[in-house]
C-alpha cells in the first residue's frame, strides 16, 4: 500500500538545526548546544518509535487490531495513535504500512466482507438463496458491527458484495419477477436484515426486561419477545409475500417460468 508522507516533514527537518551562536555552524550541526545532537537529528522528523518498540508492523496485524477496535468502539475510534499503542509501534509506522486512515478503514471493511462472500454456499432454489443471503448478512453484521456502521455511511464497496446482490436479484428474476420487482424484493429483504440488526445491537438483549412492569404489560411483545424468532418469522413472511407476487405475475400456463419466458 502506498505511503503518503506529509510534505511538511522535510521542511521541518531542514529547520531542525540548533540555533547556536553566529558563525558556529559546525558546532550547531554537530549538536554543540546541550541536547543538540538529539534534537538536530530528529528535528521535525516523524515520531520515532519508543525504546524497545519494533520499527515496522505487518498489514495483517494492523487490520486485526483495527477490526477489534472498530467492532468494540466504532470506526472513528480507529486512529494511528490508538493502533500504535495497541501494537507497540509508532503512529507513523502504521501510516507507512496502510497509506492513510481512510485507506485503512476501506481495506478493513473489504477484508471482513470479502471473507464472508467467498465462503457462501448457495442452494439452487430462490427461497433458499434468499434465506442464505439473509442469514449470512445478519451473522456478518452481528459479528462485525463495523460493517453496519460503514454501510450506514455509504454503499459497501467490498469484494463480492455486488455479486451477492446480483445473485439474489437474479434468482428472483428467474423465479418470475420482472427487473424492477426483483430489485425491490432484494432491497426489502436487505433492509429487513439491516434494520433488525441495528435494533438488536442498539437495544441489547435485555431491552424488554429492563422496562417497567407496566410497560411490559401493554407491549405487543409482552408474550413474544425473542429476537431470533422475530427474525425467522419476519423473513418467512417476506418470502411468502414474494411467492404471492411471483404467482400474480406469472401468466396462466407458465408455472415455473419467469413472466414472458414460457
């Protein structure tokens, strides 16, 4: 990954010589003033690693640490200084390896999403494809909240993300939906999953039980408050609705074929 060293560093280094007496250039460059040797050699240079710290760190180690931090504290908590403290290197060592904080965050999200998209095993039927998509997306977002946070800011630009969307929409088109309905059916399942996870992560497991007895008594979830069951039944209702729409869109005598492909 390319390194973009701040242009101000070379200027700082040029002006870093000690300010000695007139005509004492040799003494100044040699660090004649007390402590001048140390300040002359480091003047304006990137923050040096602390004694005992390694000078370099692998991208893999950085990504692992950054993912842990972002999952626990959010994407904005990932900084060169925090990572340097975690890994025992200088912030500039992190910068040199990653090329910048935005590049690091993008690589981190891509790595996490890519591992999941590469491992999905797809069934043949469209209902199975929709279920696998919903289950895998939910598991990913629950395991790595940083992906949900990144997704709230912008569409995911990660390996395999677009291929997954096209796989699901394509299965829906093959089942009988036209292009527009297939795209919106995919979006409905996607939004159901991300909304479910956002509420789950935001409220936590004990949200219902922390409410007052009076509030619990009047809640529609007084007897039915199981997040896993809410997800399962919600997904099945969506699939049932898609099945109904497919049945309405198929012309008579074209069962099993998309509309217009008898």
